[in-house]
C-alpha cells in the first residue's frame, strides 16, 4: 500500500513538473543548448584570435643585426619603425619592440654574450604570440652561431648534446581521453545535479504552499513521509535528467565540435568497465539524493517562493567549491579527507572512474559517508516537513 501511494504521488508530481515550461528550460534547454553554444563561442573566439595573431605580427626593431633576417623568415612578421613604438605597443598596433645594442653582430662573433631586450604586453594574447615568434628567431640564430663555432673548433653538434632523452607515454589513448574528461565531467555532473532539481524543489514545497495546494494534499489520507518521499524522488529524477542532458551536450561538443581534432580530446567511454559504470551510477544517485534532500529542506524553511530561490543559490555555491577545487587534482593526489566530506567524495570517485584508477577502499568510504549524509539531510527534511507551520501558508 505504501509503495502504491508513493508511486502515485511521484507520478503526479513528475507529470506536473514536466508540464512546467520553466522547469523544462532549466533541466533540458540550458544543458543541451547553452553549454554547447558556450563551448563553440569560446573555441571560435580563441581560433579567430590565433589566426589573426599568426597572420600579422608587427614588430618594431631598434638597431641593426642579422637577427632581423631570421625574424623576417617567421610567418606573418612585419618589421616596422614607428615614431612612438611604446605608445603603439600599449594601443595594440604593435605586438613587440626589440632593442638591439650597437655592434651586436660583432660582439656575437667575438664570442661575447649579448643581451637583446624585448618589450611586449602579457595581457594581449597576440603580443604573447609575438614573443614566441621572437624566441624562435633568436633560437634559430643562436643555433647557427653555435654550429659555426663547433665547425671552427673541429667539433660536431653531438659534442654539446651527449645525451638523448626519449620519452614514452605509457598512457593509452583511452586513458588520455579519460584523464581529459576527468577534469570537466565531474564539474559538469555536480553542477547539473545541483541546479537541475532547484526549480522542482522550489515549486514542490514553497510553491505549493503559496498556491495553497500543499495543505489540501496533506488533508488526503497520505502520510507526510510518503508525500516527502515522492517529492524527493521527483526532484532526484529532474536532477539526474539534467545531468544526463549535460553529458549528452558534452558528447556533442567533443565528438562533433571543434575540439575533436586530436585523439586525446575525443569523447569516448569505451574504457569504462561495468564495475566503473556501477560506481559512477551509484555516485550520481547519491549526489542527486543529497542535493534533492538539501533543496527540499531549504524549500520547506523558506517563507516565500522568492526567498526559496535565494536560498537555492547557496546550493550552487556548495556544489561549485569542491568541483573547482578538485578539478586539477589527479586521483593519486586526492587527499584521504576528501572521501569523508560531502560532494568532495562524489567528485573524487567520478575522477577515479574516468582515470580508471578506482580504489575499493575509496568506494567503501566515499559511498558509505555519502549515504550517511543523505540519510541525515533526508531525516532533517522530513522533520521540518512534518511541522504544521512548514506546510501551511502563513
């Protein structure tokens, strides 16, 4: 009987949520449309800037040297002599200024170490590229000078390079793809799980309270715990649907978008084993339950719909902090305390799944503590929900 009641209320709540336009926009449209759109804009912006930086590299040169010939060989380089080079650099019309001392070539031939000063703007990406071009030209010139000196001394290039280092990347292509995905997937998953249920949780308690439907629902022969369970499941479903939508959008971005130009950046889950998928699914469900319980708690204590929305911003912040803190960390470097903290443990386990470095003890601790946190937050939500003042419109 209890299961039938919970299922009936859950189906009713979920149907109402799926009919709500703002809920659908928050759950599906934003992850499926906005995320790929933002990625494409970022990629397009960086690509255009890079093309412009390579096509035209205006550089001012003070002084004369053979080095200028090496600069001219670089693609896009134009050597200029403006009246006020410093002003031109600050305004972005110049990318760099090279100051070559007098008798530069003579001092180099004499075997002396000569300093070349380069002024550039580190806040301008095009100026940073100009610095790279100058470094390549200087390196090429220096290598030619060194080779000439070696020939004069009757030595070969190997005389100053006695050791050759060969680097072998032991990570497979799948492992490399997993390492790249482990940086962004946990962030997207956690933020989607946190934000996907906000609209539903706000509407199912404080929203219904303002409309007067919650009090009427409680007059029916339904236990408060059954009602809360149904609402919790509905919020969890919306959170999980939002997370899945985010994963679909990432699949589109990495497979069809501009990031799919290297094997390492292709979105592939072939390296995930059945056990890894079980851990990933369990972690997602626990995170969804944790966020759903927290959001229902905040919705219960909120006195108005607007106040509930204000409270919900704290959930996003709570999800962002561990996600961004753990984003650059390799699983082997994750501290043990992270597996005992809420959300941190979920992010850590998801990273281990994609790196293919799951530790049984971490699964036990991470999922065990997460289960305790979920039980605690659901118990708190149930206690508040059963209070008469929490469900009756004031």
